[in-house]
C-alpha cells in the first residue's frame, strides 16, 4: 500500500484511479497522517437493498 500526500493525490487523481482499478490500495495522508484509503469498489461486497413496492393513487373529485 502506497501512502500519498493530499497535494500529490489532487494532481494525480486520474492516474491513482487507474492504479486502484488494477487492484492497488492507496492511502491519502495529510501532513504525514493517514486520513483516507482508496480501494476499488469491486472489492467491496454489494448489499442487496430490501425491495419495497409503493402504490400511489390519485383521486379526482
């Protein structure tokens, strides 16, 4: 896992996203302190939202 400072992440965001899509994890740091982790969404398990059916009726009088 590579640690990158905020300024570098701002200027290289597109390149970082390509690397993340290839499976890398990247830590964003602020003044040397890790504050965020970027990783591919495909690695995060998807949660199935409960299905709800709503019926709307319009009454004209």
